[in-house]
């Protein structure tokens, strides 16, 4: 039995790196919590875009 579906792309690492990166960049600019929230927002946006791109595959 073969499964024609491809393995989905995980986005957990992307979210984690963007959260950490956002906190670091925000900390350098004096606003670590805003940087953290920006990282979370970008990470979730990229995760949703990856999911949306692969949902029909």
C-alpha cells in the first residue's frame, strides 16, 4: 500500500526562531516584549501560509 500524500512541512522551528529573534531584536531596540509579539505574529503568519499552501496536497 502506497500513500501518495507528501509529508507536511512543519512550522514549529520557524515559529520558535522568529520568537527568539524578535525578542533579541526588540531587546536591542529597547522593546523586547514588542519584538517578542512581532516574532509570534510573523511565525504564526508563516505557519498559516505553509498550511494553506499544502492543504490541497
